[in-house]
C-alpha cells in the first residue's frame, strides 16, 4: 500500500527537525567571524529600513542581493557541513536501513523500487539530490566559491526557482495523484509504501505460491 500524503509530511517534519539539530551541533564548532556578525546586522538594518519605508523596493532588493552573496561566501563552510549531513542522512542511512530515515521509521513507511528490485545507492543519490535540494546546494556552493557575484546571484535565482517548482509539482502529485509519486520518484522509479502492508503482501504472495 502506498504511504499517504499525511504520513510522508509527518515523516519529513521529523527528519527536518532531526537533521536541523544534527547540523546545528556540528556547525556550532565553527567559529563565527566578526564579518558574518556584521553582515547579519546589516541585513537586519536593511529590513528595518524597508519596513519603515526609508528605502524603496529597488534599493532593498539590490542591497539584499549583495548581502546575500557576501553572507553565502562567508558561510560556505556551514553550507558544506549541511550538505555532508544531508548526504549521510538521506542517502547513506536509507541505503543501509531498508529505505528508511528516522522519520520514515517512526511513521512505518519506506522507499523502495517500484519493480521490487534492490534499492541502490545510485537511486538514493539521484532521488535525494532532487527532493532534498542537495544538487542545488552543491551547485550554489561551487558558484559562490568560484564564480563572480553576478553569476552567483543569477544562478541562485534560477536554481532556487527550479527547485521550488520541482518540489511544488511533486507535492501536488503526491497529494492528488493515484500513484502518490513525486517527480523524483518517477525519475528513479521508486515509491514510498507502508512497511506493514508490504510485509503482508509478500507473505500472501508466498502462500499463494
């Protein structure tokens, strides 16, 4: 039986909270520079100025984009740690834990191949790179480290726009389609199913044979 939309949402919420705690734990050992603190202060000042209508939308957007680039460059190490944690949590762990993360284990659902073939590491790499934005985050880190500011800003806008559209379409498909498969499931031919039902179906199939 396919896992319901609500189960997948609650599983993701558990995963999100758990991975946020893990990422925060590791990044707290990275010292925060005075430059980063100054940039965050400037960011708050710009927001306040815009809310108080001291600057117009064009000035707000321009200054925010410049600060976004500077912050991304200064916090690239944080992004790299976050990517590594996501790779381990959403790719490595499910590979060795029967297609389950902590959230999926709690909700008793799992990822499996539609044809019941063995779920491979490549399947999970492609799937998680798309639905967890790992690929987008890797590309953005590469852009902020090696590309010019304008290239990064355009890349950031385009990549995040594409990722958002991809996730929105996937959510609609999971919530309203009969197959309950996101775009990433269709690409790698996976599905999210209820563990108990899957076990019962296997036992029934053995009895029939």
